[in-house]
């Protein structure tokens, strides 16, 4: 099963690299968001407790989150494309575990998101954001958890879809609001009461905390920070829930097909 997982993940990554339009689209759009919105709000933005932080700096982790979101969307669309091309049917009838399909697709999507985000992380020193070795390790761990969560969630929605248009509609209605209500665009402290509640229960908001705090606190301070520990627990639970939900959906789908005459 491990060989199948890595073979599927490698296929996803190679397919991504060989599609320059897809590479440009998933990388350029978040960067343009960052430059345009960051420059536009830079002079008027003041975050509670972060008065010296510019909007370009505040929005920086949010752009990383957007990169992961777009990477998960595009990697999940390949499920629909593989079904149309007949490749997915070939994998389904092969004597391999259905769990390997989920893990391979999720691992491939996670790898794609990780490469993009790590490259973008190189811009941090130019914003005055410096990372120690320990903080960098925690940041990479946050990348892995968040990317896996998005990839597994994308798989969950893409698996029963028959058209990429329908999948795009679901993603815009569901995944984009999760990103917008994560605190990527504005601080949760300044949100209205009802919006504050939605942002508090949003698991993606907790993932953003894991990606933002290592830039400003040491590992010792982070592991003594209750808010960080809660965010870590919620993000792990969210990623695991999405992954096992995707596995359950694949197994249920296969049993339904097997029951047909």
C-alpha cells in the first residue's frame, strides 16, 4: 500500500509541475491578492495588540493559507479528471486498498501546497519577520497539518462530483468562506458578535494561528500559550476528521457500486 500511496502522490506532483499554467495560477493569484490588498490597506490597518504590524505583514500568513486552499482545490479536481479519463476506474479495480487512493491524493496535494508555501516563506525576512530554527520547525509542521486538512477536505467533496463546474461551485460556496473567516483578512477581535462566533468555531482560523504565531514567539513561549495549544489540537482534529471522512466516503461508494446488479 505504501508503494501505491507514493506512486499516486508522485503522479499528482509531476502532473502539477508539467502544467505551467496551473503553477502560475495557483502561485500568482495569492501573491497578487497580497500585493494589492496589502498595499491598499497598509496605511489604515491597525491590528489589536499589533499596532506596529503593517497589513502586508499581517496578511502574509493569510496568503500562505490561500495558497494551500488553491492547491487543494486543483489537486482535488484531478479526481474528476481521472474519472473521466478512466484512470480512476483502473485504480479502483486494482487489488489495492481504497485507503491508498485517499492517502496518495492527499499526500500529493499536500506536497504541492508545501512547495509553493515554502518558496513564499523566503519573503519573510524582507518583511522583517525572522524565524529561529525551532520556530521554523513549528511553522513547517503547521504547513503540513493545514495542507493535509485542505487536501482531505477537497477530496471529500470532489469524490462524488461528476463535473469540475459543480466542484468549483461547492468550493466557492464552502471553502472560500472558511478562508475569509479565518482571520486572514481582518482580526477576529474586531469582528461583529455573530461573525466572531463563526470565526471562533472555524477550524481554518485555528490553523492560521499555528502559521502566524511562530513568526513572533519562541517555541517555549508557544507551548506555554493556551491559545496556541488549543489551535494545535483543533487543527489536528480537523485534519484527521477530513482524512477519515474521505476514507469513509470512498469505502461507502465502493460498497454501493458493488451492490448494483
